[in-house]
C-alpha cells in the first residue's frame, strides 16, 4: 500500500513538473548603450491561471543571492541598484510573456539570467536553462538616403535609424555646412518589434557645397554614431577655358606656320560635359562625359587659320567659347638666309668659272709666245742694226735688189721691209731685259707693170 502511494505521488509530481516550462534563448547579444531584450514565454499548471503572481529575473545562475535580482515585478526596491530604473518586461506577465528588457546596457550587465515566477501560496518555480547575455561595442549607424542635388534647387534628404529598443528613444540630428539654413522634421514608426526613427532635412544646395559633407548623427545617453554623406551638387558647365601650347588662357592663339600645335578646351561641370570643337559649322572633334578636349594640328598651314568654337553641354546647361587661330608666315629672316646661301653658291660658281677662264687664257698665251719665239729664230737675219734706218746704208750695206725674171721678161720690183722685233724677257732671265733689238729682213715681192 505504501509502495503504491509513493508511486502515485511520484507520477503526480512528474505530471505537475511537466507543466512548468519556458521558451527562452540560451544566448542573447546586445550592443553597448542600447537595450537588451531576452525573449521569454513561460507555462505553469492550468489551475493557477487566475492566481496572482510575481515575476523575477535574476542576474545569476542560482537564487542564492537575493541582491542579484535584475527585475522584480512586485517590488522594484528589491532590485539590484545597478538595474533599478533600467529593467522592465516587454509583455504582460499574466499572458505568459516574461520577456525582459534592459535599457542602456553596459559591459557590466553581461552574464547569465533566469526567470522565476511566484504564485500566491506555495507555488513558485525557477525556469532553466539560463540565458547568457553578451554585450558588444555599439556599431549601429543611421542610414542616409541621398537625393539628386542641383545647384539652386530645394531638396530633401532623409535619415533613418532602426532599433528594437522601445525604452530610451534615440535622437537624430544633422550637421550641415555652417552657412546653409536648414529645417528638419522628425517622426517614429513601428512595425512589429522594430522602431524606425526618421529625420527629413530640407535645404537648397549651392555650387560651393559640392564636395562638402552632410552628417546624420544618432545619440543615446551614453553612446552615439553617425553617417556622413558627401554632397554631390550637379551644375551646368561653367568656367570654360581655352589653353594654347604656351599655357595661356586666351581667345586668340598665334602659331607659326609649319609647326605642330594643340589647343585644350576645359570646363567645370557635374555631371561631366559632352565636349565639341567646331570650325565653320563643321564638327572637328568630340568626346562624351569628359570635361576637357584637345584639338591638334600636326602641321599648321595658312588654311588652318580662322575662328574655332568649343562647346560644353550637360543636362543642366551649355557653355561655349570662341578662339581665333592666327597662323604666322615663316619668318622673313629665313628667306634672307636662303637667298644669301643661294648668292654665296652663285658667287662661288662664277668665281670658279672666271678662274678657269683666266687659267685657260694664260695657258693659251704661253703657247702663242712659244710659237712666236720659234718664228723669230727662223726669219731673223744675221744682220742687226741699232736704229730703225737700216735701209739708209749708214751702218751697213743695204741689201741688193733682187731681180728675177720670168719667162715673160717682166721686171719684178722687190722691196725690203725692216721689222723691229724685241724678245720679251723671261721670268727666269730678267737680267737680259735691257738688250738691244734684233731686226729681221722681210722681203715682199711686188709685181710692177711696164712704163
């Protein structure tokens, strides 16, 4: 009988203990400065449904230390001083929701947690296993949704921050360029356990804001984080400049004929512009999505001179500028050098020609002189005179008249002619330059008629 009673009692305890259970995770992770939420749903015997109850969370693995109570639904003064005013239940205890929320979590809050329920009377139960809380550094950041910004046009930028903590609400603030007046609206929405905090910033960006930062900052009592957006302000082409080969920004470029040249057209714009070079209405060169374009001339001629137009265009506007290209003729000094060179060559040719003629003439004169010397030796007579009156007979006998008769018997008269011959001194025999003159007798025969 006793054995049977013990068996029935053991069976009843097993049935009753099977009705005491809870669903809670073994590990929970929270970020420092935010909240920690330990989900929990508990069960108990049905006959206790209408009984008053107290829920208690302990920051330990056992109930040995009463000071380890992190939450007490019946008397908050029994909570540890480190948890007072920071812990609460996210659900309704009577509805079997025992989920614990710890606001402003710190590293000291890490550790084991378990739930205990106490009903009126002797019914109470500790739910195991424990849930281990891990605390990490704060890493959540807000999110900025960028909007297209055009210089001079109003725009709104939205920043949001999501959290599952419904205790201490974060604050969202903006950091903008100091000279930009702004306004912001704030709101919060909830979907399930997630709370979404939203801040909408209204501003009118200017060109000077291009590249500057917009900052959305979320702040809790002990931690904060931020997200930075670099403002990309779109604007029409501006500050179009034309730079020549010498680096000067000018509307007139002068280049010498025959050399190569390059002219650069550049502009400031965002997005990048489509660039075009034109001349006399004809497109010479073009590029897309680039803020600079070169125009090159491999070898300039006079036909390249004229007015050229650079055009920059994007979706927000157009900019253009003209440049006049002047082609300088080749320097006159070059022609002078060419003419002088040609003249020197001509003079050298003429000088060579005259030298050649002079040498040829000298050679001809030498040959004639040599021929004259030979004739003199042949015709000179052994008779010489010191004056030209050789025919007077003063210094010597005059030559006899030579008579000859032909078959006809006609008398022929012969005349004696004296010629003064002087031999030119030779260069190697200059000491004989003062010698006398030799004469040669030359006989001319003249035929006279009768009577």
